[in-house]
């Protein structure tokens, strides 16, 4: 199941730096009798940040797992840079689960460097690579802290860096800020907006927060209740900036948010 | 402090009560026995001192049996747990048998194993391992199953091999559970050791207790039991120390 070195080397270095395109054609999935996804068609360009919004339990997380190659869909095809096998996708995606799931037996930096260690890098060079990002992303000084000593926002940053350091062209984020309080969530959204701008990747972000999706993403896809299908798509009303408050209070943003919420309500029925 | 002081006071109080009951003759009258059959704590202490060489010699025999037995149980228990965690077929096949094996009384299999393996250390190690491997296996398996499915997905997505998943996530998650099993194993190991020695032996604390029963050496029996308890407590303390060192993140 583990992606082989050959798979990893196939990923072009330009794709590593800017992301790679993702295409879903007629993707459907069910758990036994329970149909979760119905014929999803979606095209994501390289470097694009796409938000998936939908009611709770609609199959957003399943869709993310399918994209990452953690499962194969029952029907349809998912391809990244034209590669449709689960192992090919696994090699190209880094999955960030809902909860940070930092390993308590490792320091913050060893948690962040986990992917490099898995890829066979020795401990010291892996730490050195992670240390560089710690400085850049406001975690300098917390390298040796245990996860239990970090605040919720800090833990989420380490978890995101762990995903970023894997060097995959596509990042799959599953409600990364759902567990945070409103103030920390706002700060983390600004932080992520900056991170994605300075280190561009293709990002698929699952959330149930329409505002978060519209602020962070280039494009927001609204899914219906189970079995999920795409009910609407919205382009981001503003370019991503780190000024969240200004961005989300603009008239155009508010209008798009209301329309998106309306689609979400209609799709929930 | 309180954790040590309170049980120490309670123990001292109980020994004091026993001392008074035995030295005034109240205990032997109540039991309607001769006084040498109802020794006081002071007489037990005296026996402990007088027989120190004999007790140390036999304690060494029993300690070795227990250490080897527990180590064998750890190896077998972890092996079974990892196997049952890795292969569903093995879990389905072996789990009911492992539970059923615990319903067989040690008292019954100890003599059989002695017939098979002789009077040396081997049957003792097997019997101790047999009583100890159950809590170790079950706790280690629980520990391995306590891993979050999301953590497995995260590791797979971060290019972890099966071995790396075990080494970096499953094993550390299971370790605290394994230590819980080890603490139970250490406490029941002396019971296994005594039964094993009763089934056939030429030395050991259990053997000493058995021969003293025949000779009405009650004071020395109490002294032997005290030594056996001290061994078990020492092993417990070692286990707790090891746990603190190994599972330092808790």
C-alpha cells in the first residue's frame, strides 16, 4: 500500500511546488446499503484552493478520503495529474484529519517531520527541514515542546506543517479548524491564507463553515445531503488576503455568503 | 507522603493487634491450639532472622522462576497480541481459546507439566508464563486496538509503511496498556510459582512452605510468605519504574 520511491519520484518538481490538477468523473460511493456520494464531477486546477461545503454527514470526509487514495470509489474515476490508481493518489496527497492527532510521544518538531521520517530521511536532517518551516510559520521556539504543552491553535499549526512538509502537490484538509474557538479559528484562517499564498499547492478543504470556505478558497462547491451531489459552485468574491475581518465584511462577500447559505439550505432538504 | 504513610500505619496497627492477641494467648485459646502453632509477629521476625540464609537461598530460586516466567509471558503475550491485531483470522481463531485456557485451574495442569518437564525450573517457568500471559495478551491487544482510525489514515497518507505505522503509532499507543497487564502479571506470578513448586520441586519458597506445613513450622511459614510478598512488591516497584521511564509522555 505504501507509495514506492518510484511513485514519489514521478511527481514532477514543478507539481511539488505549485500543486497538481485533480479531476473527478462520475464518482459515487456507498457503505453497504447507504449511498453517500452520487455522481460527483469536479475539476480542480493546479494550485487552486477548493472548498467543499455541505451539511453534516453528507459524505464530505468520505470524498476527501477517496481523493487521497485512502479508499477506491465504487463508481467513477478520480485522477491526479492523470493518474487514477489509489496508490498514485496516495503518493500525491497529504491528508490532514479533523483532529490534530499529534503523537504525544514525539516533540512538536518530530511530529511535523513525521512524513520525512516515513520517507526514509534520518532524524537530524528531517528536524532541520522542519525547523526551517517552524521559523517561517510562527512556531519558532516550540520545537522541543510536547503536544500536550501547546495550545489548540499551535497544535493545529503543527498538524498543518506536518501535512505541508510531506511535500505532496495536493493537500486534503478535513475541517482543520472545527475544534477551535471562534477567535483562534479566525487567526488560524488568516495564518492558513498566508501559508497557502507563500507555499502554493492544490488544496481541497472540507468544512461546514461557508464563511471559512469563501474566505480561504478560490472556489466553493456546495454539496447536498446524503447521497451527496454538487448543488452549486461559487467563485471567491475577494482574493485571499491576510486581513480576514476586512474580507468577510465586504458587501460582495456578504452577498455571496447568503447565496451559498441558501444553496446549502436547499441541498439539505 | 500520604500514599505511603497511611498504609504503613494501618499495617503497623494490624501487626500490633496480632502481637497482642498472640502474646497474651488470646489467639491460641480462641483457636484452641498449642502456642507454637500460633506465632506472634515477633516470633515470625525472629524466624525470619534465624532462617535468613535458608530463605535467601530459596527466594533466589523462586525469584528466577518468576522473572523467567514473566519474561516468557511478555514475549508470548506481545506475540499473540500483535498477531491477533494484524490478522483477523488469527484473532477469530485464537481469542476464544485464550479465554477458555484461563478456566483450566493451574492446580490441575501443574502436576501434568511436572510429569512432562521434570523437577527443574522448566515446568515452573511454563506455569508462571501460563498464568501471566493472559493479562499481558489482553491488555496489549486492547492497546493496539486503541489506535484511532484517523491516525492510521494520516500515517498512510504521510507515506508510512506497515512497519512504520506499528513502530511510530501502534506500539507507543499500546505500551501503557502493556504495562497495566505487566502489573497484574507481576502480582499473580507468585501464585503460579507456589502452585508450580507444590506440584514437584526440591527448592523454592513454595517448596519450603510445603515442607514446613508437614513439620508444623508455622512461624517459618509466615516468614516465607513475608519474603514471597516482598519479592512480588519489589517486582511491582521495578515495573512501575520501568513504566515511568518508558512511557514518559504520560
